[in-house]
């Protein structure tokens, strides 16, 4: 009987493409980026709030609404 005919998967050495695919699909990078963005947003929340409020006020006062 030849290898692989028994129905069991054949063990293959890890390929470079599999390593790259694992890095691209690993959730660690997006979680780290979102965590950093959340911390930065929390630190700048008052300034961002006033910036958004000012932008909306300027938009409504300009007659664009």
C-alpha cells in the first residue's frame, strides 16, 4: 500500500506560504492595532469630542444642511 492511500493525511514539512498565511490571518496584529487606537482615542477623547462638535456646528451653520 502506498503512502496516503490509507485515508490518513500525509505529513508534510511546513512551507513558507503556510507561514506567511498564518501571519496574515493571525488576529494578534489587528487586536494590537485596535487596542492602540482605543488607548489613543481615550487619551484624546475631550479634544476629539470638541473637534467633532465644532465640525458639525460649522457644517450646520454654513447652510449645507
